[in-house]
């Protein structure tokens, strides 16, 4: 696929400086750019620099550093300014530069060092980085398959809806929707047709919603619909019944007519819950009750329902039992070096070994565990399993392979977390330098200062850190320079359509370049095709994981995987 050069389009640059010499020097630099990709705008059109930073027609602002610069940076951050701000300094002061970057400055230039190539590179990089961040922000709250809100976007939206309900005195309803027996669809028709069905169901739900309603995809076969300003419980039931009827309408998969049904549970704000976790849990409980009724049903939450679903068949009860009986286990997805195909690391992925349903992926139960406060207990079990795995790898002569574990906010913020981790490592005999904790951007942003302190303590034990799902949560990239992060993991939503989506290509390229500049390892997740692999290799991504190499597998299957990779490498060398 022929790629479009992102630098050939003319970009509008604005210069703010009371020194006419700055304008003359910078204007001359920009005019000499080849190709002619910069256009100077007049600062006279703007009363204040902030207006320029917020103007959609301005691509970059170069401003002479002065007494008000830091105040302007704070305002720009508060208002989420779209244009990058590049400060013009008298001297290259490292302490000042660090402070300006912390406040949100994109980059800097120094008077007396304004060479054409340098000015052009700073502008090109700043503009492209800003564009990439804007695209990341657009994608970060959306499910890549359906375009509906993802779990992160759903929480933010529902909390805003609850706040509006409280402010204006109306009721908000939450519908929790699960597609019945969806696993059978994937098993019989394949995941591609399963995705087609999910997209079709999403469109059907949207068609039955009002303009004020919103939809989110919470997991593989689960959706949530937020209904604001509902007249009554009866009107909610009417909407839900229309959705059930629409979902159950026949659709065509692989030239066959297929019919599915769904279960819907509903909870009302503020009647059924005043906080996000409570409201979601009530709606989920009602959905679980609906699933006990054959033929696709709607159930609204009630106090009586709590008693009815409190038995062994409720998700909450099953999860508590699973924790007590240690029914959770780990599968490990290999992380492979793109240059030589060698196994470099493993990501430990949680599975629930359900006594009746077999292995269940985390998408079906993690959110419930978090809402129920079970993640801390499960998290320690996971760390224990991962440390045991690292010891086992040593015995199998794979001691140079890192084991990565996902850590939640509820875990890392716990006061005794570091002491417990230290004890687990000591008792297991694991090499802490081969243990990696993966943190999401959203986890860090909940409390950056406290998280950094905890990370520093864990770093002293030898544990390293990677930033998982990179691009889906950070509002300020300056956090990257402050935290002891050694690796960035590109979220799979930016990898899915590589070679076919210019926006995703731009985001991936930018993240890889950013990682290299910061001295961080870059790992791409969700790699499934040779096309994706080649793009990442061409753009100097160091490591990948995904179905192209292997799904998550039991630990005992790793020696076979390593052996097969060795055979493939030898065949490639001989071909």
C-alpha cells in the first residue's frame, strides 16, 4: 500500500515575539523549507496566544519565553489546546526545559541555534505528535470493532449522566445486555462471523435508541445502554423489549440464517444505586436473573432480586467461590523479538477454570471482580503463579525470559502491596529482575504521585515496569519522563488495520519513535498478520505479541513453542 507522506501538506505556524529579529530569522527558516510545507499566520488576528492555541486552523505556535509563558501553559493544558507550543529560549537551561515540558510545552528552540534543518524537524515532529495524540484521544474511548464506547468511555459517560441526573432531577436507566450462548456462534461459525454478528447487534441496538442515549461494548458479548431522562420504569421496559425483538431478528452468517437471543437487566439512578460500581452491579444482577428465564427476557433490578440471585448460580457467588477454591490460573502469551524471532518475554493472562464451563477469558469476569473488590486477592494469586513460572523457566533453561503481570490500581495503591510482593518473591525464589509489572495509563493517572512512589519502591526490589495499552489513557506525555517505565506496549486497537489505515500507521510510527527517543523498549500487541508484522519491523518496533506467533498457552507448552521457533529461524536462514 502506498503511504501518504504526512509532511507534504502545508502547515500553519504562528510566531509570538516582541523581538522583530525573532520573526525575521524564523520566517526565513520556514520559507526555505523544501517542500514548501509551512505557512506563516499573522499574530495580529489573535488578542491572546491562548486563542491561537485553541484555533483549529493553527498547526503550531512558536512563542518567545517570558514571564507569562508558564501561566499560558497551564491555561493551555486546562483548555486542552490542540496546537503544540514551542518555546523560544535565550539559553539551553535543562532545569527550565524540564519544567516547561512538565507544564505541557511540546518542544523548544534556542536563539543563536536556529538552523533551518533543526527548526523544520522540531516543527514537523511537534505537529505530527500532536496529530497522533489527537487521533489516540479519538480512539481511546471507543471499541474498535463496533465504534461504541469501550469500558473506559462507558464509565466516564455513565458517571457524567448520573451527575446530570442529580443536577436536574431526572432519572437515568442502565441496561446491561448479554448475548445468550454467543460462544456457540464463535465455535460454530468462527471469530470472523462472530465479529460480524457483534457489529450487527450493535447497529440494531443503536436503531432502537433515542438521540440522547448511548451504547458501550463492555466485553466480547456484553453491551450497556445508558438511557438519560427516562419517564418511568415502564418506558425503560418498552425500550428494552424493542431491543430484544430487534436482536432476535434473523441474520445471515456464512450463507446461513442465524437467530440469537439476549438477556437484559436494568437498574435506575438514583433508585437502585448512587455510585457507579453499585449501579453496574445491580444491572448485571438483573441481567443474570433474566438469563435464568428461557427465550430472551428483560428483568429490572429490585431488592427482592438480591435475595433471588444470592444463591450459587449468581456470578457474584461463583466468583467468591472461585477465589476461595483458587480456580484462577494463568496462561502465557509469548513476546517475540522481531529481529531474530527469539522468545523474550511472557505476558501472564488470567483464566477462570470454571468447574462447568471450563476456561473463561477475563473479559467475562474481570469487571465484576473489580466492582466486588476481589481483584486484590486474585492479584496476589496471579503474582504468586507468575513468580513460580519464572522459577520453572529457570529450570527449563529459559531464565532470560521475562514474565509480565498486569497490576490493577486497587492492588498497587494498597499500603502493604510492596511488602507482600517482596514476601512472594522471597518465598518462591524468583528472580525479581525477570518480573515485570504492567500498568495501564488509566491506572497511573488515578494518582500519579502515589503510583510513582510505589513504583520506585518496587523498582528497588528489581521489578521493571511496562506501560500497557499505550495511547488509550494519557492526557500528558510528560508522565513518561517521570516514571520508571522501561517499555511501552502499543495497544492492539492501533495495530488491527495496519497497512490499511493511515491513521493507525501514523499513531504506531509515532509511538515507536517516541519510545526510541525515550530509550524505552516498544512492544506491539495483537499482531495477527504478516502485513502487521512487516510494517512494525520496517518501522523498528522491537518486540511483538499476538496470534501471529501464539495465543496465550499453558506454561508446559512453552518448550515446544521455543523449539518450533528455533526450527522456523533455521529454515529462514537456509531459504
